[in-house]
C-alpha cells in the first residue's frame, strides 16, 4: 500500500464552525506533513510530525491545530477560519531521507 | 536555506514534440532534488528524484532529468509529449543530510500540450 488518503475531499465551512481534516497512511512512514496550496501556487509547509511529535511549525495561526494520534493518522483541526484560508490542504508522509508521498488533498472553502 | 527557481511559468508544446522544463536551485549544503506533477484537482505525484549516483535520472511516464552540480540545475525532459502530460510541474529540493526534512518548491511550470 503506497497511498495517502485524505477525508473529506471537499469541505465548506462558516467562519464560526469547527471542523477537522483527516489523513491516513499505512506505509510505516514516521514523518507526516500538512501543506496548504492556494490556486496556481506551490504547496506551503504548515506542520511536520516526526515520530508523532510536532517537529516543525511554520508560524501557522492558532486557528489551525494539528494532531497526530498515532503513527498512521494525522488530523488538522480548524476553528474560526477566515475566507483567505480557503485552499487545497495536502497531507504527505515520508520515511527517512526518501521522497514524500502526497494525498489527493481536501478542497476547503470558508464562507 | 534552499531556494528553487522555475523560470518558465507556462510552456506550450505541440503534441509529440520534445520538451524541457527548467529548474535551478540554490543551497549552501548538499541537497536531494525532486520533480512532482500535479494534475487538475489532484495531489502531487513524484515523477523522479536525484539522491546520489548517476546524474541522469529516469522517471515515470517517459520523463528524465539531469543533475548538473556546477550549474546548480535539474532540468526535466521528455522526448515526445502527449496530451495527457498537460499538468503543473513542480521542482523541489531538500537538504540531504537530514531525515524528515521540509521540501522547498519552485513556483511551478504549467505544461500545455497543443494537439
């Protein structure tokens, strides 16, 4: 299994809602990542988890809260988002110095 | 810090013609290099990677790239493109001596195949 899965595929939420994005991989990778991608731009790193511990936080606003419940799962909790947070949110995983495997993404729209 | 430059934001090419997508990088330490492809409304798929060894790297879908350390380049080539190659292509770099490192992406090149 060389797949990273993400749910939901699409999400529409209001600025007062609380929602969560989920990511799962069964490749035994011990690093997992969240990226944000705006239209016609490259992905921007948000968070890195290594061995279930947060190792990189790229100064992301606190309305985004990551969680790594175990080595296969990565969540991104969303609260009080702004319309400018609308984007494609990509999850990725990797092991050691090897390449990152990306999921299909969640298309988020904040109204 | 590392940086990646993809000078061509858009490249139109006729079907069955060759193509080269350019990528230059900057880094004070040794790096690994990657090319990813992104089809509309999808995630990123790895085309090929350079970690060490032969500087000519072959990837999926008939693509190849050549690592040139003196010119700090990693250009992507395909001898004959197909309609299905229409997509966004990202060059990326990361430090080689560290595990679980962040990727630094270029701004992307939109490849459009003209029938």
